[in-house]
C-alpha cells in the first residue's frame, strides 16, 4: 500500500498548487475552481512547505512550477514520487518545454504545460492527468517520439540539454545573479560542490571562464523571461 492509498474518499478531485508567485497561484486557483468537481485543497511557495501540505491535504494531483525558492521543481517532483509513488504531478511553468519537459517526465511528472498557453489548454491538461493520462504539447510529443526513434546518436537541439538537472539548476540560479554561497545554501550543498557544478557547466558549454558562464546564464534567463 502506498501513502496515497490512505487519503480519505472525496466527491471532488483535489489539487495542490506549488508556485513561488502568489498572484499566479491565486489565478490558477480561480481557474481550477470554476471547473465542476475539482477543488484546490492547498498551496505552497516552496518545496518544504509543499511536502508538509501534501501530507495533510491528501491531494489527487499536484501542480508544480520549475522555479521554486530553495530548490527546483524537478527536485520536488522526485521527492513527491519517492514519498507518494501514485500521486500524479503536472508541471505548469514559464520555462521552455523543449528543455524541461523531458527532465520533468524522467523525474516522475505526468505532464508539462507552459504558463502562456490558453486557459482551456491548462484545464485540459489537469483533467487529462487526473484521468491517468500524460499531457504534452503536440510539438513536444513529436520531438520525444522522434528522439526515441533516432536513438542516442542524435545531437541535442540545445547545448543546455547536455547539463544534468542539478547543473541546469545551478546555471539558472547564476542567471538570476545569485552568488555561489547563496546557491549552496539554497541547494543544501557546499560551496566547493557549486564550484564543481560551475566547472562542469563551463566544460559542457565550451566556455572559457566562470565569467563567461555567468554572462551566458544571465542572457539565457533574460531570453526566457516574458517581456
């Protein structure tokens, strides 16, 4: 028996929201609660609060953003699946699907939808994942099928795809101007570990210095941020 088997019976599907922007959580709550038979049973801005809330709220679905205070959504998905293996997770994020969707699925998510999608797409994704199906955009589904058919010999579309989940998280934090000490504290590791991540990022992206890593990271974050 898994932990999700212990949740109480309910007439409505219960959704728990995890996003570090209070305004987005409120907007998503309003969108969801317009739907019959779906309610929001709780929300959180960070991974620690999310795990505590999930333990008491007994949701049927968790919606997670990629960027969270203190950790990444990818790490939170892994933690959720470790504790509640049958609890479905849907990612709703501003971050580019082509770079994060496959990582999210490997971590255990059942779907990925970008925040700029129409509300009907978000609602359809929620219902689909609640029904036990996976949700990806048509473009991402085709890309993943093509990658599977072509095999491992295919070159990544972006150099960033070569980064591990943790390396990409460090790269994102660097792009937000965070110092190694701050990143180490938020990720719960040592400063030498962060320096090691940064060196591997430099090698994988074929950059010459830590300064180039920082500048590339800042540019990437700026490119990802909606105008």
